[in-house]
C-alpha cells in the first residue's frame, strides 16, 4: 500500500483560495474538477484566455504573498465562489461575470509596484495548472513533517496547494513513484514528475505573511526544492478521505 488519503483540496481560482473536500470524482486526462477553473490575468499578461498559459501571466502568491490567506467556497449549482481573507470582507461572486467586484476586492491585497490584476480567464474543459498538461498533485504528509522538523516549525499543508494528501509513505517516497502508476480509491493516476516549489510556499496561509524559508530549508537539507508529485488521471474513479492508495 502507498498510503491512505487524509486530505483533498481544490483551488477554484488559481492562487486565490483553497477549499477542502471530502470526496471527488476524477476523469481521465482532466484536472481535479473545479481546481484552477479560473486564473487571474495581470496587466502584463500575454494570454487571451483561449488556451493554457504559463503561470507568469497570472497574479499569484509567489509575487503577492497576501493572496495565500484567501479561503474559497464554491457553489457548483450557481457557479459562484465565496472568498474570505482576514483583511477583507467576504465576497460572493461569479468569476465569469462579476469582474469589477472581484478587482475591487483583491486590489488591497496586491503589493504596490507589482503587476496588478486585470481580468479572469477560464479555459474550457481544463484547469489552469502550472503544468502544460492537465495534472493533479499528490502529496506526502511525511515529507511535510520532515521539512517541518528540520525547520523547527509546523508547516501548514495549505502552503503547498496540493490536491490529494497521503499518510503512510516514508518521507520523499513519492519521488520514487515517478514513471509508475498509482491507484487511489477507484481512480488510476500515472505519476509524471516532482513539483518544484516557489516563493508562494514561504507565506503563512492564515496571515498571508512570509514566515518560513521553505526553499532554503529544502535545498540545504535535501538538495532540491521539490514537494509532491504531479500525475495524469488515466482511469476514472472516485477518491474519498480514507481511501487507500497503491502502486499498480
């Protein structure tokens, strides 16, 4: 057995909020449903929203750490998202229609001198993952604990913006899964590559303030700045908290 599913998260608007889930239905060649469904294009973006684009085109927590403290709640029936932040009032809006309301809400969270948010894009039938292929992220609780222990501070799982968190594998065992296939619940996922991390992980998801030198600790301790792996769903299935994961 490769572990047990302990947490599932999605992030309906890229870099603008995390949302816990109890169960999710995965489909072949698709991102986790409603994960990175929207992305916030900044004023210097070179994308028109008609296809996948590099993360450099979007407002993100690597450049605006306060964004890390956003929490999200999605109403799939109405297509609305409710955003909350310790420094802002709640905002319930439709990302496809209510751009001005969102831009007014997020503006105080954007640092002066950085590219400002300008629009919201949605690519039909896929999430705007950092990878140019529709990926889901598989995370290892033991790897986060190993890094936390080295740093002498408990690192909140939400720093890593992962989708599925597993309990059971040894620290960094997930890197040995690259090129292999993992069964998770009823779904089958091919593991493609490790996830190289950025400055976003330095920000506390409760406060939106940088308080942890995660990248330095990873490099000093293990000679890399990776956490978790990316996979492609190969067979459909439902994944729920408590499901087993296994190499197949």
